[in-house]
């Protein structure tokens, strides 16, 4: 079950990227029963892998299938992801586990509300 969930989250993350980290934190937290601080580095690595794979897919679609790709947006998303991953991992290391968990819940709820508004 966990493998299917990870796969679905990866497909979602590769296409939309919105709240990808929140999904991975929830899945990894439930699947491993480890603290948020323990699964955060794994989540960052998963996001890097999924986003790099998505970038390769988009590049192949652009080169071989003449797909339209907005490269300026790709660069902005890549830079934002790298900066966010770097800064976020350093902040997460310093936060107590309960504060990190509460922050993830708040971000997830805000993302959920924004989807419907």
C-alpha cells in the first residue's frame, strides 16, 4: 500500500508540485512511524528525485514531441525548490518536533482551503 501511495504522490508532485512536501511528510510519517525531523531529509531527497525526473520528462517532450514548455517558469520553480529545500531543511532541524508537525498541518490546511476558494 505504501509503495502505491508514494507512486501516486510522485506523479502528483512531478506534475503539480504544490504541497508535494506536505504529502511526502504525511506519507513518510505514517509509513515509517518516525518523527518529522527524521523523515524530512528523506522527503527532500524524494522531492529532488521526482522533480529532476519530471524535468527530464518535460525536456524529452520538448525535444522529441515539440511540446510547448515555459522554460522561464521551469527555472523559477527549480530555483524556488532549491532555495526552499535548503532553507527549509535548516529551519526544520532547529524546530521542536511538535512545532514542525503543527507547521506542516497548518500549511496543509491552507493549501486545502486555497484549492476550494
